[in-house]
C-alpha cells in the first residue's frame, strides 16, 4: 500500500488509487512516481537473483557470474607484476638471476663490463685449491701408495706430507715426539739459536701456520718440525756440542750484562744517597760567621748567607 501523505511504499505490490478516493493532482503524481520506483527496484532484485542461481549445460555456474581467476577469458596471459607497495619507501629492485658473483664482496649485473679472463683465472685457482685439499687416491697395489718412513704404513699424515714433505703416520708421531713433534718460533730461537730471517725462509725451514690460541687477532702461529729444525741447527753450528757451547756462552754473556747493569744501578743509588746525606749533615753542622753590618745587612763569610739587621 502507499501512504498518500508521506509518498512512501510499504511493499512491492502496489494498487491503483481508487476512484472513490478524493485525491488532488499532486497526490496522484507522487503515487505514480512511487509505483514506478518500486517496480524498478523489484526488477533489479529479480535479475540479480536469477544471475546468481543460473546454471549452464554442465550443471555449473556460468563463468561470467563469479569467475575472478587470472586465467579467465579476457585476462592477459603470463605472470602479472605485483604493484609496488608505497609503504616500503624508495628502494631498487635487482634481478639476482642476471647477476654474477665476482668473489669480490659485491655482485655485478650482466649489462656491466666483466673481465672474462679474470673470472676464468679465479675459477682455475679455485679448482686448484680444491684439488690440493683433496687427499691422494689409494691404490690396490701397496707399492704405489706413499708409506710411512718408520713403520711402512700407508696411513700417512697428509698435512705433514704437504707442508714438511715428511712421510709419517699418526702412530709414529705419538710414539716418537723427540723427532716428529712441532716447535714454535720462540722455542726455535731460544733453544736452537735461529734467527727470524732463517725461520721465515719457507724453502729452508718449511712451517705450518695455525691460528693463535691466545687471541684471534694475534699473528698466526708458526710451527716447525723438530727433526728439520735440528738438522738445520747442526748444519749452522757444526754439531750438537757446538750448539751447546754457543748456548752456554750466550747465557754467560747475558748473566754478565745483567750483573753489570745491576751494579751500575747500585752505584748510582749509593751516589745519590751519599750526596744527599752529606749535604744534609753539612747544613746541620754549619755555624754562620757574619761580617760587620753594612747598610743594615750582615753576610756569612763561609756560605754567603745574608741577614738584615736593624741598627739602633
């Protein structure tokens, strides 16, 4: 029904105004407008309901109704680029698949100039390092494998073989520490009287570098094989007895210098102490002998001390 006073509809079904009702032209016009609006709203509601419930020949919903798939007809093919998020601020997008690792702490794009020879040399050096890190193969024929010089075992320590050129197994290293133990650089300098230039010569004195156990920022530790150090020392000093004699001579010189320095310090201390005590005693025992008063002053004839005197 339609309220003629307010001009609003109370339901979808509208009735024509009765001929018995006494309506003016303005009320009749408002009535017709409300009826047309109600019919248009009812037609839109029926159209939306029929679209949502309609089915096709395969008993499925039509694609045009609810299909929002990116592969639907009319959609562009291929991967769609995501829109940039403005909340991230200013940034640069890199395609990591088009970059090359130059081993220099940074990445280069393909459109930039890359030194192909340098990259090839770096790859070759990396392959060589990998080959050096690998242990040599073991042959079925025992005679073809490197053997320990002490027991003949083929279980040779590869570190000793590569660094020191010594074929020895772990078992013989533990059983003969007087020959195969490792010495530090300080021990080589103090016990075998070797110098820094001699120890840094890798061809004459091969050494193994290890991280310093005291602190990671300290210099690397240099470890030497005892038998090689002794052979070099015997060649330098002539024999073990000559090395012992040189060590004793240096110890005596060191002790003599230490004693001489101590005596010089003691003499200097005595001199300073004696001079101070002598001066203090002299000042205490001194008696001033003043000269006659001259211009209101008297002066000691021995030490030159001056004193003002008032004349009466």
